[in-house]
C-alpha cells in the first residue's frame, strides 16, 4: 500500500507543482500518534550535531557522553553555562522537530488549527511548546526561566513562506500568492542560542537568590548559577578528555574560533603546540578503461596538522 502511495505521489508531482502541493492530511489513516521517543531521538540527534559543530574549536567541545549525561540529569538548582546550553539546544531541537512533523501531517491530532486540510499548513510552535510542557514539565527557577527563553525564541523565529496560488498569464509571473508562517531553519535558531550562551547571565546561587522575581529577567537572556569546570583538564568520570592531544588549527580562512584554537586549546591551558605532517592517500586521475572499468592512480598528500602536547 505504501508503495502505491509513493507511486501516486510521483505521478502527480508535476500536476501538484501547478495546483496545490501534495496534502499529507489526505492520508490521515497513515498518521501516527505522537511518539515522544521518536521525537526526542530525532531532536537530540540534531541538537548534538549542532552542539559539536558549534564547539569544535573550544575547550569544551560537547563530547557525546557528556551531552547525554547532562540531558539525563534531574533538574539542576545550580546549573553551569554548559548545562544551560545543552538543555536549551535540546529543547529547541525537540520542539522544532515536533512543530514541523505536526505541520507536515506526520502526527495525528496536531497541525493546522482551523482546518486540517489547509494547504500549506502553517507552523505553530506555541502548540508544540504546550505539548512539550505537558510531557517534560515547565521547570522552576533557572530551568523554568531558560525554558521560557527558548520558547520565546522559537515563537519569534517564524518567517513567511509563500507559494504561487494562481499563476499569471505571463510565464514566470504569479497572479496570487499564498503565504504561511514557518519556522526558520534549525541552524539559524542554533546560532541564536549560541549567542545567548555567550551572553548568558550568571546569578548568585546564595540564599538571597530565593527572592528573585524570575519574571523580571528578560526573556532574551539565559541564566546560569555556577562557574564552569576547568575543561583544560580531563574529567575524573571521563565525560571530557581535556585539551591535551586535541587538534587545533592555524587556517587563516577559518572562523575566529578556529584561527585562535591553538592559543586557546594549547597555550592558555599550559600546553605547547606540536606540528607534524600527516601522510594520506587518495584515489585520483580516475578514468574509465574499455568503457566500463574504473582505473585510478594513488596520490599521496602531506597535510600539516597541529595538536596540543
């Protein structure tokens, strides 16, 4: 049956480009109830990939085991900056995934508010946030504030996406457009969260903090309570390995973090920078022999690499 639907979609793709796009809500019998296990797995995978890419050249480089450990902790009363970031990027990815899956008609019982047959279906992060809070809770104190910050960011991260509802008489011109609000790509939201991580506010974790009126803290600022560990040194539990042996870069065309990585990862942590040439082999000068067999040369390449020792 699924093969038949895929075939049908392929046949009608040309027509759909002129008329309405394929409406997945027409196939409601194939919608599944929300599975938090699936949504969370997809969201956390996306969050981890984004985290490791963002922190590639920093002393804390978002190790997988540490990322998982921070997400599995119960609500912390005194989180550090990295605890807050991991929670924020994870929540954002889960809600972003849920919002898109609802709008695409993958999940039953969510999606277009007014009409389940709307084409296209607008993204509704506010509804996904409600579902998230029902499942994970709204949190309290620092956790609650940071979740509200992430929610506010997602609700502000909508942009208009338009399609041509009625083509005009002139080829390439549109007579009538239809626009709906959709979430920005997750990479853009992740960049906003990375900036919030850099600008996060540290609060005193003493008893006077109990008098803080959390609603008075701006909803564009993440907060954390305690200093981060010394990531130059390895963690006793093996959650991070320190910077000794880490590779750094002197690539002048890279990001600022990459260009400064040897200074930040090695020298600031008390290590020296070691350079070495690494030999690698790759296939090159490939050509077809007798029209069907691929024949390649082996090219040797020497690449200069830097590391902390």
